[in-house]
């Protein structure tokens, strides 16, 4: 995905994406039953809020006289659409992992193209953070899948031994 956006547009897309991600993680936290799962999703929401603030601060520094205009869609329109359709939590995790991988790549490519050193550092930093978010989601997703398999196995076993 070679970025064909100006630096100005990169900030708009990035900020929109962070806003969308925070909303998605807040919503996902309402669907998860485990306290630990809720805590992790709220952590991700808070991370996205911080990323937005960092991007907005950098935008103001680099473009002090240009009004910030956000695009209608961010980097993960399939994920935000899935929230609007009340998709199952497993689907939301899958799409969120995909979105985090896309964001990691977007920020890495934007960093390479950035003309400012401070912009390059911020975008590189965010790329690494998005990679970490992917792995946190992946661990939770794998745990849910394992728990579901165990629950199914336990139910099957108990039914067949008279439990």
C-alpha cells in the first residue's frame, strides 16, 4: 500500500482512524464478559485516544494555520461497519487485528515519506504501537477460541458421562 497522500492528508486519515478505533474498542468492551478482557479493550481505547492527541499536537505544530479537516472514513471502514451491524465479538476481533496491521503499515510508510524529523519519529512510534495492539488482540482472540473449544469439549464430555 504505497501512500499517495500529502502529509496534511496523512494526519487527517490518521486522526480519523484513531477516533474510530477508540469508538470500536469502547463498544467491544461492552460485549466482552471477562473483567480482564474489558480492561484490555479499555486500555486499547485509551491508547487510541492518546495517539489522537499526539497526532493533533503534531498537526498543529506542522500546520498551525491550516484548519484540520477529517475524512469521512479512516483506515478500517470494514471494522466500523461491523460495529454498526452489531457483528459478533469474534468477527470484531478479527477485523480489529486486520485494522491494527493496516495501521502499522500505514504509519510505517507515512514515516518513510515524512519530510519532518519529528513527524517521522511520531509516525514510526505509532507504527510500533499498532503492532503491539495487534498482538494484544491476537492473544485475547486465541484465548477466546481456546476457551470456546474447552467449553464445548467440557459440555460434550459431561453430557456423555451423565453429568
